[in-house]
C-alpha cells in the first residue's frame, strides 16, 4: 500500500508540473522504460522469462496531455500494422492510433517509433501492442450470463502462482460431440479472446444455432490457459523452460494443462472431440488461418470446417474476413516441426478425435479489415455457426 501511495503521489505531481511519467503498475502491463527526454520516450518489451525476442508491451503515460509525444523502441520494432492500441479512460475502451502514427526512418530496428498528439484534459493514456483482453473483460461478459443455469463455471486448477484458473461448461453432457476450446496458451495473444467470447455468446443465444449446440454438444472452454501470464503481462510465447502449448506431455509442469489433459482423457471411445486452440500469429500478419494436422482423415475434417467458416464469414455482416487459401497444411515450410507436445497434437493422438487444430486470429487487421473488439466477437459467432454446420454434416454421414 505504501508503494502504491508513493506511485500515485509521484504521478499526481507529474501531471501537475507537466512531467511525463510511465507506469506499468496495473494488471497486464509490460514495458521496460529506458529513458524519457522531454516528450520522447524510449521503451522495450519486458521479456522476463522469454526465450528470444517477442513483441508484447503495455504501458500507461502520465503528464502528456496536450503534447505530441514520440515512443521509441530500443532495438525492437514492436509496433503493429495499425500502430499501437490506445485508451484514454484507463483501459475501459480502446482504439487504434492508426498506421500513420508509425514511423521507421531507416532500416534499423532502432529507428522505429510512434507519434501521438495527446488530447488536452486527459489524465493518462494507455498504449498497448494490441487491444487487450483481461480477466475483467471476461468477468464483464460472464456477469451477463451468470444467472443462466446453462452457463457454468468451475475451478480448473490452481496455477503455479496461486491463481484459481477456471473453465466454462455449456450444453448437453450426454451428447457424443465434445467441443473443447482453449485460448491464451500464449498469454499475450489477446485478440483471440474476443473470438472465443463471440463463440460462447452465440452458444448461449436463443438463435437456432445456439439452441442446437446446447442440445447436441457439450462445450468445455478455458478462456485463459496461462492465467498467470495474462495477469502479470507476460509474453507467454517461448516461456522458459517451455510455454503452455509445449507442455502436453506425460509430465506437464503447468496445472492448467494437466487438468485439460485429464478432462479430455475421460471422454468415451464413442465420443467425438472437436478441439480448437485459438491463437494469434506473428505481429504483422494480416490473415487468419488454420493449421492442418498430419493425419489425413483429420486434415480433411479441418478442411471441411474451414470451407464452412469461409462461406459463413463471406455472408456475415460486421465480422472479420477469412479465406481458406491462407491455411497451413502439415509439412509446409512454416509447419514441419517434430514437436509433439502441443494441444492439437495431444488431441490428435486420441482415438476419438474428430477435429484437433489451431486457429490463428490476426491481431490488428485481416485481409484489409481492421480489427475491433465487436468485429472479433462477430467473427466468433460466425465460427460457432460453422461448427453447427459441421456437426450437422456429421449426422448426415
């Protein structure tokens, strides 16, 4: 409490005297401040226990109202296609600063920066590599459904840092179709959380597709596989000694991974598992795509779902686009790893897998369409509708 009081006093003085200060004293924050020179700020992503480089950062700037600031990245061009996301209300709402805010005068990564004319009258501005999705975001979503008896939350596991992780359970536990959906195996990949929220919203809706899923499938979802990292503002990707999505092994080190494996192992031989792991791709990729498994039968199943999703996305209004031509088949140059300890590989090893895949959902823009939280949720609803079409096609076989 003493440290927090000192920080608030420092920031209050900074605002009063027009001095720029940087804070990472909130959930999900991440940045290492190198220096401040007038209205120029130098930062770098805090890699903590990350092996190699990654690009996630999230900080709050005080004392910049009415000023034009520049934020430089020390040896790290960690700025996305739409510039940084920013919030003028302490993280409640977010928008993109825009591609025009980004500058890289020469080919040196040391020269990358963004510029912002900070409005008058704001006490602070939060900046982030992408639009965040925190535990509070999910609690706000859950608060709309917590009184619905069909929407259940339960304890998944106690994490390594002592947080109680949770799962969501919806639908018919006696149905043979088991839909398993995970997000945030790499905790920085926030855009995928809006997609998952949209799927869950469609499942709980009174639309024909929502009712069908609740009656004909059991849905098990984990919104934050790396809950510790989401709260701490970690990268999550390539965490030492390995990250969550390299932990699906006989001896997992992460309690949440162990709990998911135990849950999936209990499904019966007659059950059909549709398992989808939602991620975000490289920081400047402008496309979303599936990874196809090595197993030819399962690969064909993913292709069927992908074609259905493409058709639904084209017909939808207000959702982000998707094109199957960007999907990645097993054995391609970017997907030939011998690593067999990812979630999709674990599910593919089970005899009752119907689909086991990873879907990469672009951070800031997809095929020319700029990401917004609502467009992400809308795409999630489209995704749920594609799953319904796929399950119906299974029944027709």
